[in-house]
């Protein structure tokens, strides 16, 4: 029995008495690359309340220098757009983007925001890392915390707009440090391959 993350393995043990071996798998195949950061935070998610994109928008209200690009579609879009109204272009809704555009956004962003509630695993941090970008997440995000480590591969803060705003401002003011965290994340993500998964499954 395998589980994609420790949090899933713990749930299997707690609720079903089943022991599972950790076996994370890589994200989708994109033309991952990196480029000089252009100062915006990227959110890649289904637009759903559980993904807490509203926290990022509220952070933008507290930090005028924070620029946000939100990629994805979902049932929460209208509410999020209303929440972002009046921010004078700080928040851009890119909608559903094709793989080429997504890889480009990852390459050009300063960091990637990913802070769902108690997520099982989450592919977005791995996609960010393969683009050598750090991840901004929260202390209650669940699975992402297994690879997003504060001041090592990203920034981890309380699920509070003011805390997120401060973290975003820090990333913007310390670009070289953010780059180093992204590179550390890349080293983590590059060790997670389909070859390793297949070998474990067939062993």
C-alpha cells in the first residue's frame, strides 16, 4: 500500500488501520524553465473556496506593491473577482491557461502561492519547484508542508492576510534569497520521478 504523502498515510493509519509507504509522484509534464522574476505572485488552482485564494486577494489589499496573477477556473471566480474589485489592476484573473502559457507564468513569477486547507498532497508546489520558484503557503496547508519548508524552499506563515502580505513583501525585497529557495525546491522536485515510482511499485 502506497500513499502520495505522509498526511494521507497518517489518515489511512488513523481511520483504517492500514500502513502505507510514502510514494510521491511527479506533476504534469510542462516545458518547465525559469526566467528573471517579474515581481508577481502566481496562484494556480481550481477557483474553489477550499483553495483560499481569497486570502491572497486580501493580502494584496494590505500590500499595495503585491501583484497577483490567478490562473484557473471554478465556481468561486465571481466572488473572488468581486473581492478584487477596486484593487487597480493588482490582481489579474488569467482564467484557464494552456500548458505553454502556464509554464511561462511559472517561469516569470516571483513565487507561487498555494495554501489550501489541509490538502492531501498538491502538485502545484512541485510545478513551482521545477520552475525554480519558491512557494508561499500556510501552517495549516497539510501535504504541501512536507516539501515547502520555511526559509528553505519557500515561506510558511499563519493563514492570515497580514502575514501573507508581509511574506510577499519580503520576497519582493529579497529576490536573490527567493531564487535560492526556488533552487532548493527544484533539487527536491527533481528527485521525484515516474521512474522511481514505477521501480517502487514493481519491486
